[in-house]
C-alpha cells in the first residue's frame, strides 16, 4: 500500500486546517494509503524533504485541528517554473523515497496552478504520480467553486466587527462630523468587503470590480455627512482607479507571484476626506489578517464544508485515474434550503482566473449591493461550531512545522 502527501500553500484561512483534518480522518476511516504525510511549508519544504507523519492523529487532535487558524503544516509562496524541470524531478525523488503516490495541495489560485503544472508535467513525462487540489481563500476569487472555504468565516467575522464598531461609532447623541473606514482583504475581488452589507450598517462600499472615482466618492461621503453627520465606509484593499493604479499606499511592492502587496487603502481615503474638508475626523480600522485567522468566528457551514472537501478529495483519489483535479462544491436548493453539492473539475479551470462579484449585483455610487448578493452570502455565514476551549480561548494544535 502506497502513501499520500498533503500540504498547504499561500495565505491561510480560519478553516484551511479543517480540509487537512478531512484528508487525515478520511484515511483513518478508509485506509487507502498506509501513511498520510504532511509536507511542511508547502512545496518549498517538501523539496527539502521536510515531512511529518499525520497517519495516527487522535480524534481529539483532529477536532482541535479543525478549529486551529493559520496553516498547521506551515505555508509558502513558491512558484514552480513550467519551463524548468529541476523542482519537478526533485519532488518526484522525494515522493519515491517515501513511497508517495499522490499529493493533495490545499491552497488558492496559485496553488491550483501548481497542481495543474505538476499533473501536466507528470502526464507528459509518463511519471506515475498524482496531484489533487483542495481550494481555500478568504478572497473567494476562485472559479468553478460556488464559494471558497475560508471566505464565509472571514465574512462572518467582518460582519461582527462592522456591527460592533458601528454601535461604538454611534455611541454619542450629537453629530460628530466623523467618518469611519473599515478595510478588508481582497486584491482582485470584493467579496469580503461586499459581505459586510449584511449588517445593514454600512453606508458606502468600495470594491475592485468598479473603478474608483474620487469625486463621486467624496460627493457620497458629503451627502452622508450632511444628512446624518456620520458615514461608515468599507473598502477592499484592491480598490483601484480606471488606469489600474491602486488606491492603496503599497501598490509598488509585489510578492513572489508578481501580485501587488496591498494595504493602506483606508488610510489614503482618510487623507482624501480630510484634505477635501468633507469631515473633520476620520477613523480607520484595518481587518487585515484578522479576517483569515479569527477562529472564534468560524461559520459552521464553512468549517463543515472545508472538512468535507478534504474527505471528498481523499475518497475520490481511490480511483487511480483521479489526478489533475480540484474538488469543489456548487450550490443547490433542496426542500427550499441551501445545500452544497460536491464535484471535481480539472485544475486548469481554477488556475489563473479570478471570480469577481457580478457587476449587476453592485449598486451605483458605492451605495451597496443588491438582494442577489444578500441571498448569496446569507446561507454561508450560518451557525457556530462548538469550540474546544482551553484557559478561556479556543484550543489550537502546535503547528507541525514548529515541532
């Protein structure tokens, strides 16, 4: 009986470890593989032969793993070059050394590109190794899948923050001539920022799908201030002008995949408002990585589906022809209620594409989103898992890459 390998890549989410737990638990229930190895720090660590045996994980540890934020195996941002076989052959050597037949890779857009690249290379070179993708990303920007694991929990947390800070913002009985701006993650797609309209508290929402217009924005802020003395704004970090220039202060930096490293859009908007004299005070709250690591705000729907995707990937892999695929779920309605239908699709359908918020769901002049968006997001943020607590906070596993 051969072994399998599972690894994580890219930015983590609050439920990325639930998918890892799903792979491990599925093999315990149906031992298709003798050992389940975890690759430490993604492809980068695997190429250094850094593996951890997860096969005999206890049920208790598996439960705690599901509620542990960040990537318990460690992550990386390492891009395989399609025109250089060095890493591919090194990876196969490591897999052969440990009798590993298949690798499950949990990640976002770039990770699915890695699955596609590896599977295509293996096919072209008659290499008997298989590669399967398990999606995640708080940005919710992967194609094919209805919603990405991690997004719903991020959205649930963002809405809780909006609700709490809105109440704090309105604590005084006099108009304060103050604007509040919340910034969320979302480089190319505005799903997370848009999700905050569920609270009914947000006045203006700025998404990457609509080019930013300074004059229209300031006019809308002024309108809110004139009418109420308050204006609650939510912006995605990826807000940009018509020429593609990011509103954020950090647009000049890029990560290893060539993506802009953003952050600071809210601060730029703050200065814009102050310079225009639209308000005398502006407060900024940046959710940043909190939205992808706040395990105390997990959506029950989200963590359950993430776990089931891990199990689905393992179960489908019992078919020896299953490779170059990504497991996913699509939406269906059964008995009038939301239901997730689990599928699998070629990795090439996920890699290097971006799923945007439909522009027809976005109201003009930053005034929010339509009912279709509410209907999309609301079922996903339902329920709270029963957390295992230690010393008053959710228990977490010691990251395997730190043991």
